[in-house]
């Protein structure tokens, strides 16, 4: 029996220039490495009719809505990270939000924290989530653990379309997620899945 992809959403988390491009003070080197796989995951999702949820940061230029530990980036002398309307807040090249997609702005690690994501997913009948993006121990992990806490029956993290500062950190977090029932296929394995 073929999988009901209409009940699935692909979350693309923080694939923004400020978090990936070399010129950013908070760039994740491994983020650049996964861009082709995230692009491919989006293409596959579009082919399957899967809702794509673009999870992004568009912070206040004065840093009033960011975590305390990041506020030092928002002084007059610093580069402001993920500010709404800035070049750095834009998606990396190759990723484009389309009209049928859903854009979700968050101000904390989890895509569920203080957002309407759960309501939107429930309203559209989605109960399976596929996660891509950066970074594994922060935004990916927090979103995944919240999805599990909210009883989403199938949560999947595509292992080569997510990244962390080091392969060891990435693998340790994937190990923890597997231990709570999260599926961790490669992009190839996920692309071949039909049930």
C-alpha cells in the first residue's frame, strides 16, 4: 500500500544565509554541505504533494525577540542575525518558497514553541513529519522532541539533509532521537520509500 503523503509535512529548518554562508559569524560549515540534499528533499516533497513548511527566523533588528545568549549579536557594532528583510534572513540559493508552501517564523529553537505550527498541521490533517535543515542539537532536536511530545505518530529526520557543527555531535543527537522512536533514513532511503 502506498504511503498517504498528503498527511505528511516536510519541515525545512533554518536554511538561511545567516546560518550557512561563510561571511556570517554564526555560519555552520556543515550546513553548506547539506544544501543539495535539502534541495532534493524539497523536490521529492513537491512531487509527492507533501506540504513544505519553511521554518525560519526573522528576528527584530534590536534583538528583543531572540534568546538571551544571542542578544550580543544585535548591538550597533555587531552583525544582526536573521533580521527580517535582511539578505542573511533569506533562504540559501536553490531553495524557494512557493505559494502552496507554508512559511513559519520562529524565535526559539523549536518550530512548535510559541508558534501556530501544531494548529496548522492539525487543521490540514497532517500527522507525519519529515525534518531537514540545521542544526541537529538545537533547532532540529527541539522540534523533533516537541513533535514526539505532541504525539505525532511518525517523525523522520533525514540524516544527510540535517547537520551539526561536527559529525560526532550530529551522530550523538541522531542516536538520542532514534531512542525515542524517530526514523533516521538517508535521503536515498527516504526517496525510495513508498509505504
